[in-house]
């Protein structure tokens, strides 16, 4: 079964690494469904039923986004609020449509990994800062997997640095 990769990037055309990751995935259409939220919903009017149907058609779901202001782009939060509805994703009378589905985050990070440590500049790891996503997906009974992060994009945006991420990214996706 194909992996659904939901890309949440407000300006993918100017992206350095997320854009390159999408280009790589496009070489494997039999393995990946690429779903770019900002391209599909530039007005942020989300088609809830279409999104839910797409989720139901996949057993592995990856949310790919740049990390800034210690969070995801705002459209991701809006998507979570509108798509993971009571009765569909959770609740006393829910079918828990996301139950058992493997869910993971793929995050591009501008700052070095050493800054995201207890002893680092930001005092917390990326895993700690993304804990609300983990709790959300566990709440709806999904099988939340450890995240994939590629750090240091602001300091290392060379073609070589980006190319180095490709096998790591693909290995992560294929290991879900």
C-alpha cells in the first residue's frame, strides 16, 4: 500500500529541502501519494470529506513540514481541527477511522540539532516540542512513529547537504 505524504509548506516554490524531497518522491508514484495542502487549499477552505476519504485509503500517513516558531505551519493545526472530527476520528460513538494507521512527522529544521537539547539554546528536544502531535495521534488510536528531522538547513543549504538528506528521508519512509 502507498504511503500518503501530506506536505504542509506555505511557500514550497522557495523551499530548499521540502521541494527536493517532493521531487524525489515523484520518482516513485507506485509507493507514494503526495498531497500538498497549501497548493490544494490556497484559501484554506479544507474539503473535509475528501481529506477523510484520502486518509481512509492509506495505512501509512506522513506529515511533512518545515519547523518554525517551534511548531508547524498554521494550516496543519487547522487541518487537524477540521479533519479529525468527532464521530470519525474519535468519540464515544466513533469508528476511529485512523485507528492502527501508522503516522509520522517529517520535519525540516533550520537550526542545528545541538540547539534542540536540554543543554542547547532552546532547552528542549524536537521530540519534546512535537509531543502534542504524538498525543493527538495516540488519542485517535493511530500508531504514532518516531519523527524524522533533518537539521541545519539555514547553515547548510548546499546541494551536497540537501542530497545527503535524500537516502535518509527515503529510508525513513520505507521503514514505516
